[in-house]
C-alpha cells in the first residue's frame, strides 16, 4: 500500500528533474548563441 505512491511519484519526480536540467541546458545554449551573435555584431 505504501509502495504505490512511491511508484507513482518516482517517474514524475524523474520527469521534473529531467525537464529542469533540459531547461537549464536550453537556457545556457540560448545564452551562448546570443553571446556569439553579439560578438559577431561587434566585429
């Protein structure tokens, strides 16, 4: 009976962590992209 909430919560927590890390990498990717764009505009 106690195992069911754990089985139910584990995938959602894993999904949230995966989305969070994906969001962070996506944000850093966009930051690097705009940084390169601004460097190209400066030169």
